[in-house]
C-alpha cells in the first residue's frame, strides 16, 4: 500500500464508545450489527468499544457529511440492538 492509501485508510478509522456491554454475547451482538452495514469494516470489538473503518472510503470520507452519515448509520445500528454508542474521534494520520 502506498503512503497516500495508508494515510487515507488511517483517517477513516473511528472508535465508538458503547454503553451497556458486559459480556461476550454483547461483543458478538455489536460485531454482528456493525458487520451488517455494507460500508463498515469492523476492525475490532471489545467490551465498551468498537473500532471501525469505512469500506471504499475515498479521501473525501475523512471529514464532512459523508463521514458523519456513515458514523451515524453505525451508531443507529447499535441503538437498534440496544446499545448506546458515540464516536470518540478518528485516529490521527501520524499513528
């Protein structure tokens, strides 16, 4: 992967803080809900957090309305299965 692609891939990473998770079944429920979204790649799920990125995310997805729409879609999918989530922030390209 060239440096431009790595930079754009990293900037599309979002950590979700998720309330109400307390066991392995919760982790599976969250992972399953997020995996059903065609634009979301589930990088990891643990009790209290999920790290996601966006499939086919062009450079424009880094910021702006489309990025916010995709985050809102992920949060809504978790709300549908009984969890309250919020986006922490996206990781810096310098990581």
